[in-house]
C-alpha cells in the first residue's frame, strides 16, 4: 500500500515538475521581442495569416534580448525556427549562422521559411529556439493559421518513365509516359503533354482531357505512351529530354528535363584545319613625277590565337623615288585581329615616265619572309594651269619693265631737248 502511495506521489511530482519546465519554456518569451512573420506581429493567440501561394518564402524577423539569455558572453550561438505538423512530412525550417551573445546587446534576426508545394491549409505551431553547445538557451512558440495553395492554375511535371529506361539504340523507338499533377484550385481541361529531344530534332505530343485539382486520389494523371524514333545517324552520347505541359488555354507551361543515353554512331575525330595568316594588298598605282605619293595598302588578317609582329622592308624604290611606312615599319597584329599597313611611294621630279617595280618584304608572319612585288606607273610632270598663269605673269612683268625703261628714256630725252631750247632763247638780244 505504501508503495502505491509513493508511486502516485512520484507521478504527481513528475507532473508538477514537467508543468514547471513547460511553463518556464513558455515564460521565456521576453527573450524575443517584436516577432513578425511576413510583416504580421505574432501574439499568443492563433495568428491567422493571409492566403499564400505554395512555394513562397515567409520572412520571420525578431529581436533577441541578450540580457534575458545570459549575464555573460556566450559563444557560437544559433537561432532556428521550424514548423512541424505538415501531413507530408516536409521540413519547414531555417537556422542562422553562429554568433556570440552579450548581455548588454539586442540582436535583430531574420530567418526564411519556405512553404512546400504540397502544404495543406491548417493551423501550425511555429517554434523559435536559441541554442548553443550547452543546449537550448531560450524557446518560444506561436500558432499560425496558414492557408496555402491559393494559385488558381498550377500544373507540375512530377515524373516520366522511359522505355527503354535509361538508354536507347539509334534507329530504335523511345517511349515516354508522363506523370503530371494539378496543384492549383481549378480543374484543367485539354492539357497538352509534349516530350522532345531538341538535339536530335524529334518530339511527340498528346492531350489529356481533364486534370482535376488536388483531391484525395484524382489530382495525378498519367499520359498515354508518347512515341519517338531516334535517328539512325544519331551520335553516341547523353541527350536531354524536355517534358512540357501546356495548360490554361496554352497560356501557362510547366517544364522538366531528363537525360537519356543514345548508343549510336561514334563521332569521328574532326579534321584539324590549320588557321593561316592572310595578306592582301594593292600591287599597282599610277604616280606622277614630282607630285605627292600614292598609298599601297597592305592588310594582314590574323585568325590564329597568338599575336604576330610583322617587320616591313622596301627595296627597289631608289631607282625612281622614295617609300615610307607609317607610322612604323614594325607592326603588331593581335590574335584574331585585322591590321592595315599603309605604304607611301613617291616618284622624283626628274623621273622619266615608265613602269617601275619594287618589292615589299614582310617578316614575322611565318618562318620565311613573304615578298610582294609591286608596280609604280610613273607619268612625267605636267604643267598645270597655274604654271601657265605663272609664266604669263613673268612675261608680263618683263614687258612692263621694258615699257617703264622706254618711258623713262623718252621722258629723259624730252627734258634734255627742252633745256637746250631754253638756252638758245636766252642767247638772243633784242634792241
């Protein structure tokens, strides 16, 4: 009898102790201040949240009061939040990085809770913990009513079954059966399911008359077998199979990708074609002796992966004139670039008319120096209209000088004669 009494008392004491521990945990809410979920402040009552689409992120923010946790510094502390009770067993949780808590500080924390794609509408318990290596330092919890799954139209591709399952031979058929699910709030009619291997240019499609919205058993639909023939010349390798489901009158599309291996034609080693540097040029120009020179453009195209340094040399121009390369006869042609090199040639004023040849050497583009033969068609200097005018002016000036000299002589002789007559008149005497 005494044993039974002691047993009852022990159970009673354990119950009181458990209740005390629970109350201690619940009373520790002063550690957390301004707790908000998606901008809504949480209270001790059931917190009703708005209607959310599945898969969205809810931001959980709160202040952590260090003085309510410890009287000293605690290292490697983490805060975490989680929601349990989802019928599908999905994890809805987040945890912070490690940090230190000091008693004289308040810490602003932010965690993200992602609602699963298949989350049910229900009331859930949200728990927030502060933990360290010593265990749970603080804990609080809230009840939140979450209405999830508010999208009107949402089809997802859940899976696909291939036959053969993982690999197929070139020239053979590949069958695909697609599993789709309606995760919206409305039935979907005339859902078009398509499988395609874009790299091989093959595809197949089929329509599903109706996919009802999520219920007990009828929200998942499997398509008929879709038939694709792999081309006989398909190369051996792994190919992506793209599965799409078009719904809501074709305005929305769900897509998923899978891989299949094709045993086909072995790819032959590609022939390596050596990329060579090309040089183009203008090999002849008409030049007038004594006038400004003409430009012989030389263009170097460098398709290789290395830059090249070209050195330009000119020979044979001394016989009739001069040549120069601007701005320098050393030119750097970068990899994949094209460079134009101007060569200027002039003919001397005394150069006789005729055809003259000279050579341009380009060194550095290959092992050997490349030589280009060019031609200068020289014409004699031709007097221009200005030259005729200049000569006319010179002749006119000479004539003018001669006229001035003659006029001067005439005037001079006239004065001498006039003086002689005056002397004769003064010699006569009248009585």
